[in-house]
C-alpha cells in the first residue's frame, strides 16, 4: 500500500489523482510490452487500486510517462499537450472547486493553492496572475524527455483550465524551457475576459 502522507526524505511524490491517469493509460494498452520501461515496483502498482488521495513515487510516474510518450503518443508533443487539456476534467471531478465559473483569474488562484497538494515538492507554481494574463512555472526534476512532455502536458492543462473558467482567445506558450537548460520552464497565458 502506498504511503498516505507526504515524503519527509528526498523521495519526490505525486498525488494519486494525477498518477491514476497514467495507470489507466497503461492498463488500457495491454498489447504494449511495458516491461521495457518499468521496474518491478512500478509493475506492482499497476495491479493495485490507486487511491486519488495517496502519494506515489515520482520516479514511477516518470517511467510511466516515458513509456506512454513513446508507445501511445508516438513521441508527438501536441498529443501530450492535448492529454493535458483532457486531464482538466478528471482533476475537476476530484476537486470540484478548482474552476471559478466566469473567473479565469480566480481559477488560477485556486489552482495555485491546490497544486501544492498534487506534488510534495515545488514542481509547479503560478508565479503571477493578472486579470487577463498569468505566468506558470514548472520544474519537475525529471530527465529531458519526461520533463519536456510533462511541461507540454502542463501547458495544455492550464490552457484548458482558463477556457473552462470562461476565458476566450486563450494563448498559452513557453517563454523558457527547463528541458533546454533554462532554470525553470515558464508558461505565459493570456486571455480575454469571461
């Protein structure tokens, strides 16, 4: 059974509400030989129920992600970004207060508070929020391939979150890329009011 409290050591962890999407993706693609990407402890988690409120190893999350990027997404980052967009609904189902209807700025403020419960370290943050723009930073601490994919997934997620909150003409783009050597990945968001 996975630990239910945040890590107190250097082991980084991700909350089950995000982990479960990766597990579902792998379970749904039974024709793929996942053993090329997974270690024994990873495979063991695939046969257990995933608790959305429990903590899971970030290293396993990374290995799951690399396998999914290569085998399911075919290395296509637009597909990963689209997956991030779709993920808004599953996170919203687990956290119904995430979206402030008609209020993109308020939604980002809620996300800023909630995201600290998704990772037990500073993986992502909302650095600045204005009425029609924001900056989100990310540094997952993974290998280049996984970091690049996670940041594209994050870009899709925050972009869709603003749309669901009522923002229109949403533009989300990278201003800095951690996987290319920048200190952190920076995502800029602009939108028109709800």
